C-alpha cells in the first residue's frame, strides 16, 4: 500500500530497488573481518591445494573405504527419477516477484499521510471479480501530492555541521540573528532539523532546542519549537493541550484524529503514553461524553480499512444502512453512522457518498448537517470532508484560523508545520480557489514580525 505525500526518510531504502552487492568486508558497515579477502577467487596467493604441502595426508582415505557393496545393487531403482521431472522450464531462468507495495511506517520525523494519501485518491482502474459475482474496482494510479518543504539534497555530515554552526553563530553574543535561524529551519525537513540538533550537541555540548527557547519568544518561538519536535510527539502534545486546558478544544481533537491514517494514530498514542504516563483514550473519556466521546474513542483505535479494493455490494449495503439510520427514520441511529464512517476505507466511502446522492438525492454532507449537531456533527463532517477532499478541508481550517477577531495561532502553526512536507502545496491551491486570495497574503495580513516571516518561508517552496 502506498502513501504518497509521506516523504521517505533520507536513510530509508527504496523498496523497489535492490541494494548494491557489497564489495567490502564486514558488510554492512561493519569492521573488516580478520583474515578475510573480499576478492573471490583469491588473488596473489599460492596454488590450492599446495603442490608439495602434504595434502592429502598419507594414509587417507583409509583402507577399505568406501566399503564394498556401496552403493547397494539396484540403487537407484529403475524408473527413478520419474520421466518429466523436473518439469520443463523449472527452475525459471529469472526469478520474478510481484512488485513491492511501498509502505512507510510513521517514523518520528516524517510528516503524516492524511486519508487523502490513501490509495484511491484518483480515478478507478482495473476491474476484478469479487465474491458473489460482484465487480470490485481497484485504483491503479495515485495522486501526487505537493509539499512546500523537501529535504535538502545532498545532506551529510558536512552540511549538518554547517547548519549547526550557522545556528550557533545566530545565537552567540549580543542579540539574535532571527533571519539566519529562519533561513536554516524553514528549508530543512523535520528529520534534517533533528540531525542538526544532534550535531549541535556533539559540536558545542549544548541543547539546540533549549538555546532556541532561550533566545526566542512568542509565536515565533512556538513555530520554531514545533519545527524542532518529532511529529508524533508534537501531535501528542497538541492533543494533550486540547484536553487538559480549561474546557476541551474539540476542533483540535477532531482535526488530528480525523485526518490521519492508522499508522500515525498508533504512533501518536504511543508517544502520548510515553510523555504523559497515561493513555490517550483514558484522557478523552475523562474529558468528553456521549456520542462525541464514542466517536473519538472509535477513531483512536486506528482500525480503518486500508484496502484499496471497493466492493460494490458492500457500498450498496452501506448506502441503504445510512439511509435507514438517518434520512428515512424519525431520530438518528448514531451508531450506524459511527461504525461506517470510522471503519470504511477512503475509496469505499467516496463511492458511498457518490451513490448516496444518486440514490436519495441529497449530498452526504447535508445529511450529516441535518441529522447531527454540536461536536458530533463537526467530527462526522470532518471525516466526510477529509475523505472527499483533504486539501480543501485544511484550506478551510487555515482560513478559519485567520478569520474573525484574533488569530488561532496554535491551529495555524500546527497545520503549516505538519502539512509542509506532505501536501501544503495542494492546500495552497485549494485556498486560492476557494477564497480568491493566496495563503501567503492572508498570513502577511494576519501575522507580523519574525513569526510571519517564518510561516511565509515555510509556505513558499524553495
């Protein structure tokens, strides 16, 4: 399964390419083996066995070996091996395997793939027979996502050292060179920023993050700290802040849990447990209630089907179940909506939404709006939007963060930092199309100082 928009780690091997055969001893990367000549056959050595080295020793093999009557008479039996064995063409001249399906587990330094990154993001492809005579559609092409920050290439120890030195110089002495800090951090991937941090400690015996916190302040400090934090830990802190503050920030819980795939949800849960010594589910249960609590707990399980194959029979069954659970009854069967919207795959749900409107004459978003209210409505609507057009969903979230009185800085920082290596370029396009102004122009109008310059630098591809 492939997750476009999920940039691979710099050191992560290409799963579709065989590694080069090693020519050095001690493969891989180990110390040379004592007495091992990597050249085969051996070169510049004497003949083997030696011409006069007493080999084989006198008296070998011993008298009477092999014993008389070996092998026994009549062995092998007549007709063995059977005619036609081995079969013609076996073994094959070239061993071939099915193409490797790329799957990148969520390392702590990579941006998250959203549901829009699942297979099924684009047009349908081949038709396959499905049980019961139905036809299943499997997608064969994947949307290419557009990040605004890509890993700098090449990037090795020399580049790490140069970046660490530039940051040290920017913070040493009187005053701080914020422009130098922006120039480095806004043009490196999260993984590379963490490499810089380790190099900084090795060179100067100091903690880069602590030094940055000591030199910076306000929203500029917040966005820099976010950039320097492994993303699973960053999301875990965002969720903890949403739960532990005065009241509950439902929109943050919804945005994070509705827009990430199974692997990322499990990574964030593990980080949350490590950081706060309790589970994310237990904190959600302690701070929410009713159907909204059930929705969040269901999302926390990270058990959405990720199979790209769509079964039309199951689609039809889900369309009918949703109709009977909402539009066709007095009241609403919330459990049916929860079960289907939280567990079905992206391509499956897209087909459900399409078939629902064709069968019952109502866009599914309007069904949610008419059947639910409050946080449950917001959560289910976020799922529908993420499944339908994740870039548009985040464009709307960014617009909301900069509209009205004041700026919702945590949301603005969270989205730009977390999506910059994934699909922020696509979000910018959706933003421009919906609001008629560029994302950069909104940031320039709503933010100021080094905070504004850092955000604009992250939004603008190099």
